């Protein structure tokens, strides 16, 4: 697909990047077959091919409008289209560029912009989020029922691992320490059993994904640099890997090399970070293959919701369904497993109707074979599904943790 860049973009880095990304598209439309919003709405402009046309016209200088912005907003950035695309279009990078430009050209209504800014700031500040969430836990009985569904009543006890020669870093994330602290506690306990000390760099914060996917590239780069600075002393001291327990964060951190490729001070370090970044499943899977992890004495029936970032973005991951089968769990088939659950970072707040439709569709498929539990690999998906799921939704590492500690930790 040829793009004749307008004078506004002809000699800019963002224009050249967009042109190169668009050029790979051959109009085939295979992407629409796996696009969640196209499946729901049936509108060409709410599928990847249509959105690429909209962005192509924008970079060619044709008029854009609030309607253009709304079509780009409705994209989940799930990247299922990338897995489907026979031409290798890196759509995720393109939609990030497109949103940066459209947000500069089209100003949102003041009330909408305030909502977006407040939510992005709130989510990407872990300390603030945790403080507010703890207040909500204390006031849960007095909150509206719709809000109560989003708040857990209790917090698990912390776990202090033994000292080991093998050490790996872990990113706490923005909302996971408050919404699901048991995830990293379980990961720490499992790796402790495997002779690995999981350590946290206190100064590491948000991975930057929320800001980048909402058009705030420079702020995302700042957050990436902050994390690199926080991790670097531990890497110099021999930390083997940077473990991700949320696939959304993993998808972002593994691409720090691209995010900071033009930064002379951070490009080399970012490349090292990307190489060290891997999903927790990789380490556990290696242990399973070495028979270091016990098997489940009962073939619990489990439905696996593989997050979009896990399926379509992560490079360093293990086959999650196969991993659980190896551990003795009965993994049920899930129809349309490639379709997004509707969480997608801030999407469930900014596009609640579409998000709820996708969640209902996903839960119907997950529940089809009557599992005892649903497991996932990303905090956003976990929290989103749990709001209306009739059965527990856990991070998969909690099942592995139970193999070592049959009685779940309080």
C-alpha cells in the first residue's frame, strides 16, 4: 500500500515510520477475521484494514475528524491481526503512531479528556493506586454494588524467600500489587522452591504501556528509562532475568529496545533489558521439563484464557496450556480463544459497552465445559473477567503454588 506523505509528515520520523508500516499491507482483509471489534460491529472502519486506510489518509494530509478518532479509539490493540497477517504488518506500532497524531489534531471534549487524563495518571502511579484501593477495601460495605465487585476483601500474607545464588528481578506492576498481590507472592514462593530468589527493585514503576497505547510516547519513554535505571545495578550484580508476571507488562518491556532505539544514552541498556525480559512461564516450564515441579494429584478441570499480549505479543513465553497439562491439570477446550476478553488496559473504562460484550462472549466460551477455575496470565484480564465470572479467575501461577503448598496460603 503506497502512502504519499503530505508535506507535514514527509520529512519527519513519525511520517517515515508510518509509511514503512503501511507499505506492508496488501489489502487482503485476513485481519478482519480475527478482529474483535469487526466481529461485533461489522464495520470495515472498525477492523484493522479500515483503520490502516484511515491512518494512511491522515498521513497523506486528508481531513480527519472526531469520527476518525473514534474508530481508532475502538481498537483494543490486541494484535490478533498481527498473528493473522500474511504480510507481517506491525499493526500495534502503527496504531500507536496514529493515535499520537490524531490526538494532536482532534481535541477531545473537556470532560472526556479530563476522564482520560485522570485514569491514566491514576493507573500508572502504583503507590497512589494502592492507597486508594486500600481505602476502598476498608469502605467496601458502603460502596455501590458495581464498585464492590471490583474490590477484594482481604490481602494475603507476604512471603519472604530464602537467599539463593540464582536471582531474578520481577516487575511489580501498577495495579497488580493492589488488585492481586497473591500473584507475585505465589511466583516468589514457587521460584523459592526452585532455588531462585525473586527480587524487586523498589524504584521500578509502571512499564509505560498505558501511556504508549494512549498516544503519550514521551511519557512512556520516561517510564522505561526509570525502570532501566532501577534494574541496572541488579543486572550488574548478576540478575539472570527480568521476570514478568503480567503479560501486558511483558509485551511492553520486551520492546524497550524499539522504544528507546534512538536514545544514545539508553539504547544499549534497553537492548539488554529486552533480552533479559521473559514471562514467568518460561522459568516454570523449564522446571517442569526437569521434573522439579510436583504434579497435581487431582485432574482439576481448568479453562485457560490466554491474554492477547500472551498470544500475539510475547516472544519469550511457554505454551501455557501444555504447561498446565504437564502438571496434571485437565485443560478444557475454549472456542474463539484468539478473541480479546475486552479488558485491554484502559479500554474497559473508555469503551464499556464493547468491553462488556466481549467479556460476555469470552466467559460463555470459557464456561462451556464446566471448569472448576479459569486461569489467565495478565492482571487486567483477570480482574475484568472476575467481575462477572461465576467461578474463580486466578493467575495460573497460583495453581502451581498449590502443588508445593496444598493448603492455599491465607
